[in-house]
């Protein structure tokens, strides 16, 4: 059997992922994260915080919660259930940083935690900053 | 291909250490079950070394005169096995064939014993789910959804004494496999990566020793998983005209279905755990062909999107 035939053959024995079910779950769970953050945000506004600080504090609380859940070992089990709905928001970003930091704790302060904390989040930061930069240039060029 | 017969090589006592997850699986009565993945130590790597040392310590109480330890694990540079071996005043040879390491270790020892270079040796292997996850995939606590085709690295260590003294399990012959690459790049689908190697080694073994598949009461594969086993069967019947009937895949039966661990277990320890704690204890089979399969990928080549080569080494056991 040549390589092309083999690739065709194994397709038959490769289980299909439940893409639709997972996407639906992510849609719902992502929405729930959004609802929870809105509730927190509204509570902050009730306590007479201004819009900017209410947004920041809401994000801080989400980051705190997901890092805490990662630390006590629950978050990865939640991802199994709720899929990417809790990975795409800032909760997932905090989770990737905390899990990397925990993982490299024993490898030393510099060579471990220092070098590996942004192992997963690094790409999000780099490409986030690069795309922000490009968008900023487009804005300046076209809209002044 | 390199096939060889042995006349005076036997397997003596074995010892298995596993974690609770494996102990709750299909196979009962392991020798030692560890309570948690740290095993009382600060790191997972330390725990894996300790598991190996428990195995060696036990085997040395059975026979003190060991000439050589041959073994390996999944960690980079075989660090786990090498650190384990540093505790003993016994010659040590590291061996890496990924999940086929157990067979490569046994073949090395058997050849040396057959050639009268040594009398007794220990073959050992281990894997630790968390050590492998850290090295090959994501940080332990990182929740990346797993694909159904992926396998779960088993945690445990297993060792056996290979000796020239008569016992009731004889190593009758062996075949050293070729590194086979069929263009599969998906490191999650290790069954598909390894099945061609298993098929190739099985057919070469039968050709070299002029045997029919019916010669064996059982063909035991290592960790092809549920899907890999099906691929192997189709490959054998289409390409090699071999009908595989009496086949068990260690990776597919180590865990219970209810444990929901995807396509089954992987890791070099899966095969010896099933071989020594189920197949040989049941005493149902006389002639067993053990095909240990290994996916020879490294994280570097996976990142570079290179196709993954696989290996399969065979040993033929006779229960006397």
C-alpha cells in the first residue's frame, strides 16, 4: 500500500469529532462567561465605579477566578466539559499562564517560571500586539 | 530483517508498579499501586524514578547476581532510567524505542545471554502520564480538549529478569523491526502511525522463520489502541494476506471503557503490564508473539510538520 492509499484507508478508522456539539457547547458556555462578567460589571457600576475601572476590575476578577480554578486543579476538567467557550475569553488566557507557571515551578525561578510562564500565552501576546500595531497604522493612514 | 532464534534464554520473575488509574482498570492484582502521581516526592519525574527503583529492588531480592540492567522510558535522554540506574552497582545500558522499549531491552539481553556474554539481566521500562504530558504536549493543568483518536499514557513501571536458568517461560525467537514511515504527521493518531510497522515486523518475522500465523496462539500488540488495531487488521489482510484472528492489543484492554480514556492506553509500560499481569497469569496461551510498537516522534519534528516514523520489535514466547 502506498502512502496516499494508506492515508485514505486510515480515514475510515479515524473517529469523527463531534464538531457541531462541541461548537454549540462552546457557544453556550462562552455566552455564560459573558453573562457572568456582565453581572460583575453591573455590580461594579452600582457601587459607583466609572466605566473604565469597572471594566478593569471585571477582567481582574475573571483572571483571578480562572487562575484560582487552575491552581486547585478544576479548570482543565471544566474545559473537558465546556470546551473552547472558556478557553477563548480572557479566562483561557489566564489559565494558560497559570498552568504553565505551575508546571515549571520545580524547574527554577529563571529557567522554569521565568522562561516558561508565557510558553502558551506568548503567541497570543505577540500576534495580539502585531495585529494591534497594524490596525493602528491603518487607522492613522485612513482616518487620521 | 534481523530475526534470530534463542535456545537458552528464559524470563524469570517480573514486578509491576502502577497508579490507581491502571489498578481500577481491567487488570487486577498488580504488585504495587501508588496512591498519587507524586508518590511522596516533589516532582513527577522523581516519582517515575522511584517506581523503577521499587521494581529493581524487588527483582534483586529474587536474584542478586545481575550482570546488566537494560531499559528505557519516554523522557528526553532516557533521564529517568539513567537516574534510576545510578543507585545500583550494576552495569547499565539505556535503550530507546519509544513504546517498543521493553522488547528492544529484552532482545538486547537475550542476545547477550545467548552469546554467553552474561548470565542474568533485568529489562525495565516505565512511563508516567504527567511526565509524558509535560514533555510531549501541554502543561499538566492546561485543559486542552483531547481528540477521540488520542491515547492516554499509562503510569507505571514493569521489569523482568532475563536469565539463562530454566524457567517455564522461554524466549524462543525475536525480530528487530525497521523504522517505517507512512506519511502520517498526526502525533495524536499514534495507532495509525504504528500499525504499518507492526504489520511489517509481523510479516517479516513469519517469513524469516518460515511460519504461518496459525503457529501462534496469540499475537499481543503493544499500544495500537482501538483504531490502530483495526488498521493493522486491514493492512495485514490487504497487503500481506495474513488473517489476524487471535489478537489482543494491550493498549485497548488496559483501561475499562467506563474510564473514557479515548482510544486506550499508550506508553512503553502498557505492554508488559498486560503481558505479565494478564496473558501469562491466565495460562491460556502456549505460543505468544509479542509485538511492541513505538511511535518515534519528537516534539521538534512534530512542530516542523515532519511525518512520523514508527518501530515494532517482536519477541516470541513459549510457555513450557
